[in-house]
C-alpha cells in the first residue's frame, strides 16, 4: 500500500458521535477479509473491544451516511436489520490483531497512518481557523485606523482644491468723503 492507499482509506473514515471511525465493511475490505469474517472474529473476541474501540450504528446514523458509501462489496449481503459496526482508530488496530492474517497486519499500518493524517489535517485546519480569526480582527482594527487616516487626507485635499470661503474683506465706500463724516475722525 502506498500514499494512494492511505488516501483511499482516509475517504472511508467518517465522523460519527464526534469520533473518527471506519465502518466494518470498509475495514474488512482494507484487511482483505469478508465483513462476515471480521464481525465473527469481533464477536469471538468481544472483550478486546470496549465501547471506545467499537460501537454499532443506530438506524438514524446509518441513514445519515450516504448509501453509496456503505453499499460496497459484501455490504449488499448484510441483513438490513443489523446496522454496521463502527471501529475507532484503536478498534481498527485491534481488529488487525484478531484477524491473524499477514494482509491485516500490513494494512493496519496504513489504517493507522490514514487516521493520523486525518487527525493532523483536522488539527491543522482548526489552528489555521484560529489564526485567520486573529488576523481578521487585527486587519479590521487596522482598516479602521487606515480608513480614518484616508478620510482625513481626502478632507485636507478637498480643502486645498476648494477652500472654504473666508471672511470678506471690508468694502471700501465709493464716493466723496468729507472730514466730518460719521465714523471718521477729523484732524
């Protein structure tokens, strides 16, 4: 299995009940066994699968997942009254140990890598979202400062281009002025 195989496995990982899981039909395909064989081995080794390793989907959860993602391989022979099992990362590794086949052991490495890659992607995405939020707040603050400065500059340029009318200079009176006119001192 190569990087392409990890990507193929990664597409089979779903988030259900807040956990990343791979369904029994998909895990069986990865481990090159039938779903029936995988489920038989899980049933025989039930003590190795606590609830945080494995759980059965509810009917609503099955309906929530696209039919095309579930209806693969031996899934068509599944009793529709029995919903699929969902294996967490630890459950998928444990399944490889109970199958005792070379293919299952080899494939378990790729299953783990797919889960790790997905976890890394989810963590990176969350960290990136937080960083973008901080950056957005900083830019919004800077924009307010810059917008204020730009508006101030534009206001000054407009004042230079079209100055506000200042007070009119006093008008000189036209005509003859006598020395005895009102408002003027006679010498």
